[in-house]
C-alpha cells in the first residue's frame, strides 16, 4: 500500500513538471512570433503627390547672358543708357541660381528658373508706365502674363490678393482680379534684350493700368493670400 502511494506521488510530480514546461514554452512562443512580425509602419504605403516639376514647361532656348550694371543715376533720375527713369535700389542677382517662387494659397507652390519662364507663352507690349507727379516712360517689354503663372500654380478659392516681393526688400500688394488681367505681365526682356539691371533684371512686373509702384523690379516671389 505504501509502495503504491509512493508511486502515485511520483506520477503527480512528473505531471506537474510536464505542465510547467508546457506553460513556459507557451509564454516564450508569443515573444518569438511578435519579434518577427513587421511593424505597421513597415507596410504603410506612400501617398502620391503632384510635384511642381511635372507642370513646368521646358523648351530649347538660346542661353541668356546676364547684363552688366550701368551707373545708377539716382532715384527718379533718367538712366541715359535706356532713356528710362530709375526707381528702387538696384540688386545684382545671380542668373544661374535665380528662382521666382509662387507661394501661399496655391495648389502647387512653384520655384521657376528664368528659362522656365522663357518657355511659357510669350507676350510683348509697349505700354507707358506712369509714376504720378514724377515721370512717365514708354518702352517695349516681353515676358509672361501673371495670369498664366497663377493658373499654373492653381490659386485657391479663398485667395484675394497677391504680394510681389523684390530683392531690394520692396513689396507691393495687388488684388487677384487685377493680377489676372491679361495686360499685366512679368517681363524678362526690354527692347528685345535681357532686362537692364537698373530696370529689374532678371524679372520685373509690368502693370500698365496702375501707378508705377505696382511694377515691382528684381522680383523674387509672388505670395498669394
């Protein structure tokens, strides 16, 4: 009888040990599986986006040579090399690194080289630009309409004004409806040549129906608000 009891006790000990080993194995197994399971970020898909480069035109062009700066005759004085009056503080801008930025309330913020602008539909006009009480100048300018650039960027419905920002830290505001008038453009040529530095090289606004302060020179950015 005593022998049977001893055998029964041994059997119970072996059974408990077996169950304990099984439980340990069960606890170890989930950790191994978990370590080998990819994290959610590893399988996340990239969201496709529209890049500005996909909507900017390109073409073959004759390289533009940057002009040298003529002597500054002083504010509102006549520049005898062009027969145009001088306004603003002239800035020498590196043509190779120049970019016109279009930012703010647009679907596609843009960064446009001068060559990209030259590949856009070209307009030419000979308006008289008036600085009331000081002077008026008539010349032939060529460039691309502000409307074309804003439509390329995709102005958003809540936008009501653009701010043109110049390299000499001058800024000027213009309402969207005026900016979209096709007579208003950004000029990169004067009389068939690159803009003179004193007249805004590499890019300036030409806004014939508004006072001269709207025709921003040395243009760096159009900010849509």
